[in-house]
């Protein structure tokens, strides 16, 4: 019921110094140096001297029921398992559909999200898929946002991509309006999570909507904005105008792309704020490679592990302070998506926490106050995961 993390160097995401953290049931109760805890509470004590505590990561773009399918049914990626998520330091995921909303459904997405939450992490979903008009659970996007607890916005809606439905600007504007009003009715973020492909139009459809309607720039959160240099520069202009942007982690094979650590450095060098920047993994989605004729030439599966790997690289190799880069996968995401009690180490917030080794690799992960990962190894597995055999058993 009670857990006490002793002598840890905490970032909440701001630097809190060396403190003790008391977790009571699912929430953080106290953070202070040298906490005195009544013996009758009988807390489970973790001595974390020399280690670092950060908020649990929030991954705002994960294909939890799988993605892909661009090369036929055999190229559909499988469902994501619990331990794959927690060992990546992720305690909250936002699930989405992608290209394939034919063999995959919103109902399956919602069920998977509920299943993962039962297994121990926090989950939300976007309503929709690549196409416009998009998939919904109820009769409309507005109803999904107003009435279904886990729906926080629309997404991922594809533009500037040969796999998109080639939506007209008016169609996108109507979808964004539905999402905005639904968000108001349901007290949700109601944002439109926009998938950006490598097409020549880039962000121009969104810019046209902003020029011709009353919708605010914060209504849209474009993702994959670092997939090409040209798109990244457009995204920086969008950011400078007050918009939110989402960078995709990983992508070492993208010849024209901007890696997340480099992108974060460049954003700061241009005098732009990281307060409206987030980073997500696109985890468990397919990574298709197409030739100049749009023919599929290769396919791989994305990993949620790249989220922390890129942020760790930003600290160790690019010398960005931990307190500067942490918000892009914690507090910024929670604020933009209106996720309550997430993204911070603060009394009253959920007990979502990652304990890092001195080299910033993952040691422990707590989700809703429960220890999920210890010494980098999963302690809690999903219902159908293949659990590692204990030594000495036959």
C-alpha cells in the first residue's frame, strides 16, 4: 500500500534535488528530503541512493493493436504486450489506428486499451484512422469525445501522404470542428492528431484551415514532422506561430529526416520553446519503405523503446539538461492532451515513476504506484505473454 523511495535525485520534471518520495496506494503522497514515516504504515522501502527518479513517460502515439498491412494481411503487426511498454519506461499510452481501419476497428482499440489498463498502466485512445470521413465508436466523433472516457481526440488523420484519403480542406475543417466541440462537451483536449506524410503539400492544408476558419492553431497536433528536413522547417514555423508539434523517435533509416536529439537542439538554437513540443514513438506501427513509384520495398515494426533511447541520447550526447528534455514526453503531453494527474512527480499525482541508473538506463518502473519493472526486467506480464522461466525450474 505504501512505498518509500529513499535518497533519490528527482526530476519532476524540474530538478527537485535529493529527496524521499512516499507513494500511498496509487498516488504520490509526499516529496521531501529525509521524510519521517510512521512505523505503523509499514512502507516498502527502496534505497535509491545514486539513482534518478523521473515521471513515467507518456507515449502519445502507439499502435497498441498493431499497424501495418500495406503489404497484405501477412504484414499486419501484432498486438503490443504490456512488458514491451513498461520496460521502455512508459506508464501511459495513447492508442491509435493507422492505415488499416478495415481489418482493425475502433472497438478493438478500445478493448485493448481497457485490457492494458487492467494489467497496470494508464491508457487513452484517439477516435479515427487515416481516412476522412474517419472511423468512430458512436455515430459521430463529437459523441465519442463527449461520451467515451478514453477518447481524447481524433487521430491519426493522414494528410500529404499517398496512403491518405486525399481529404479536401473543407473535410478536414469539419472534422476539426467536430473534435473541438466534442472536446468541449466531454472536457477533453479534442485535438486532431495529424499524420504527416512526405507529400509536397506538407502542412499547407492545415495552414489553409487556420487562414479561412475560426479554429485555433492549437486544435491540430501534427506528428512525424521530423521525417524530412523540409517538413521539419515547416513545423518550426508552425511552432513559432503558437502551434504544438510532435516529433517521432527512432527513424535512423530515414535519409532525409531529422533525429529527435538533433531536432531538440535545433529548436532551442532557433530561440523557440520546447513547451509546445512532444515526442512519441509510433511504437508497434509498421515502418514501410516505398520506392519512387509508391511500391512497397520493405517493412519493419516500430518499437516503443526508441522514445527513451532518443531522450537519453539528447542528454548524454547532445548535453541537454534532463529537466529540459523530460517535459517532451511527460508534462507537455499531459497538458496538451489534458491527461489529469499525469506527467509530474508531485503530491496528488499518480504514482507513475521511472528510476534511472547513473548511465540513465532504466532500473525500475512504477505505474499507478505498483512496481512493474525492477533492475530493467519486467515483474508484471500481460495475460498471454510468454513469461521467462525462473532459474532452477524444469
